[in-house]
C-alpha cells in the first residue's frame, strides 16, 4: 500500500511545555541555594510537628485528640475519634498517619496565610479579583499529579516538594470562599458601620470578617480536605506518611496494606472535616469550655433559680 501523506496543517507547533521546562531549569539553576533553604525550612517545620506527636504514646495522643473533638463539638465526635484512632493504631498505620497529619497541618497553615489575605484583597478590589480568578481557575482545574512535576524539578524528591505541591493544589478554596464571604456581607451593615465613623480596617475586622466567618471556615474545611488528598498523591515524590504506604501497596500489589492506608486516610479526613465544621458553626462565647466553666462555677442559688 502507498504510504499516507503527512497531514497538512496551517497551525505552527507551539511547544509551551518546552518553554516552561526551559524556564524552570533556568529558575532552578539561578535560585538553587534559595530552594535548598526553603526545603530545609519546610522539612524542619513538618518534623517539628511530627516528632513531638510521635514521642507521645499513641493511646495518649488518641485520647487528647478525642477530647479535642468533644470540646469543640460533642461526645459523639470524641468517641468516634477515639475509636477511629485506635483502629489506625491497630492497623499499624499510626506513624505514617501522624506524618500525614503534620504535612496537612503545615500545608493548611501556609495555604491560609497566603489565601485569606489574597481573598480579602480580591473582595475589596475588582481589579485584583479579575486577576486572581483565572489564576485560581488554572490552579484548581490542573490535575493534581501535574503539580508534582515542577516541584520535583525545583525541590527534587522529598517532603518539601510534596508540601509545595499540596499548597498549590489546596490554595484556591481559601481565596475563593474568603472573597465570597466578604462580598456576601449585607451592604447596609457596612454602611451602618461607616455612619458610626468606622474606618475600612475596623469595618473589615469588626463587621465583615465576623459575618463572613462561616463561609471562610467552609473554605478552611475544603483546604484541609484537598491538602489531605494531595498529601496522599504526594507519596509519589517522597512525601512520606500514608502516601508512601499507598504508593508502596500499589507497586507491590499489596491489597491489605493499601486498604489499611486508605482506611486511615478516611478516618483522618472525617476527624478533620468534623472538627473544622464545628469550629465554623459554633457561636462566639458558646464554646464547650465556657459551658463547663459555667456548669462547675454555678452557685447553689443560681442552680436552684435556673431549675
């Protein structure tokens, strides 16, 4: 048969990937020392959280986290947390689970430090909002595993690159929902504050942020969930924790190990989800500690009158 002719196209080659790779290579070579310092700081921050937690007896830490769940929500979350964490201990996944928890905590803090101020700025400036929106769209729709490539180029294999990829993937909800929460604040409430002489900073601190808190906390919740999911994927680049367990189970077709790691991820996700949801829904001045203090400091006369 005659050879088929190559298809004719009028669109010239556009090697965007090649350009990006060239730019990353130059960036890495120019600022290599800076990335080494950043990598050391990231590793130190994660180890600074994971090491003290691992130094505690697993049951002691499980009880502490269960009490935290009870204090912030109710006894059901406390009991469920304790049962779930004991299950992780029994599956011999405690150390990787704590490492993943440390990675998620650091990634969430970094994402919120970057995302909440950026969301506030976008809510107050239409120009910033128009610039930020396509960037957040790009970050959120890009497949998570793709972000492992540039950070691997900049930080090589290790926990530092895993954390940077996790922050990139988890950042957009913090920006979007902070902006949304502030924009949803009733304009009449803001005008009332201005009528009483409040400045922009005072209106933001005393009116807009408190009223936007439920929406902002929903963003925090999404950041944590995305950070947890990406932290597992980051096991491909040496992120440690449960991600390494999942990758190891896939590479050896170890079904038991894979399910143990997956169930541990689910338990952590449920715990963090319920915990952050309870923080966002609890009204100021109505925390569990305040309830306990009032219960144990009531005088007999007060208790009699209340009954």
